[in-house]
C-alpha cells in the first residue's frame, strides 16, 4: 500500500498552486525540526532530511517550466550536494538492510552461516567506525539548504503564475521518463541505469502522491503500484551498495564468507529486478 503523507499531499478540492505553497512551507518547518532532534535520534533525523530532499527535488522538477533551466539546475545541484553530506550514514543502513534480506527460504545452510558471520562482522565494523567519528552531523547546514531552496520555490510560485505548469502534463511527462528509464535499463543491463530508473520512479511516486486528489480524468490510478515499484528498486539499490561495500571495505571475517554473502546479494538482486519489471508491466502496459 502507498504510504500516507497528509502534510505533503493536496487536500480535497484544494487548488494546486496555493496547495503546493502550503506544502512547501510545511516541508521547510519540518526540515528545521528534523535538524534539531536529539542526538540519540540522529538516524531518524538523517533519514527524514534525505526523504525531504528527494521530495523537494521532485517538486522542483514539477515546477521546472516556471523556474527556468538555469535556476532549476542550480537549485537541483545545491540539494544534491546537501544530500551527499548525509550519504555515508544512509549507505551503512543500506548494507545492513540488504544483508538482512539476502537470505531466501531456499538458501542452503552453508550460505546462511556465511551470511550470519558477515552480518556480525559488519555490525562490529560499523560500531567501531561510529566510535571513531564525530556523532554530530552537519544537519543545520543541510536544513538551511532545504529551507533556502523552498523559499526560492515559494517566491517563484507566487510570482510566475503565468508560467505555472499544468499538472496533467507534468505527470504524463514523469510517466514517460520513468518508462524510458526502464527500457534503457533493460537494453543496457547495467546497475547504473537501474539506479536512474529508480530515481525516476521515486519522483513519479511523489508527484502522484502530491496530486492524488486532483480531478484529472486521464491520470492513471496506480499510486500503489508505483510505490511498490520504487520500493523494489530501492531494495535493488541497497544490494548494489552492500556488494560494493563488502568488496571495497570488507569486514573482518573469512574471505569465503564474504564471497558467499556477495553471491546471495546477487541472487536477491536478480529476483528484485525481475519483480520490478513485473510491476512496470502492470503500470505501463495500458498507458
């Protein structure tokens, strides 16, 4: 089921322009709250700020006709750099998540034992790394970047009413770009193109969620399906991050255990990609 996010969705019968301005202002306040959370909730703060940045970049893309090419590029780059400041913590979470999900019911005992050894060694590696690095992250600066971008978007939204994009047109374009990214990933068979597909699917999900209550007769009703697609592609990307970590910075355990764990990650990755293609066929075949 699609995640509910009432503060970031238009209300029933709410006009798009004032509604999006309301939502952007809410996101700015939430960014500041997340940056001021207690240190023992650092993981939640980082995750929340990363999600806000991704959603904000989706809304910026939606408003691109009003922003103009140059301003859009500058704002997008600024938010991308802010997200990168939080990426190391997210990568560690991705590795842990992928290792947890790597075991399938048919996995043999030898591989399960290897996975258990690697998971414990990775947990120890992560704990040691966290002890040797400062716990305080630059969350204030990240929140500042988000709030500055939001202020600029709100200003543009209020001033450029004549350039305001039509939601149905932007949603259709988001669908087309997601489908194009999917086809490219099938042709190229490279994890980098699957990652691009994932980003397009996530953007599409955020925009469908934003406009779910707008009365567009031609807008496909597939929010849940797109949510499942972007989550599946997110799990796929976690396996890629986990494999890269195990190969470049292997935890202190037997090399054979590492290879068995990597093999399980690869198997899971193939299953996830197959599942993603299945979701995509149900979404795009009738559009």
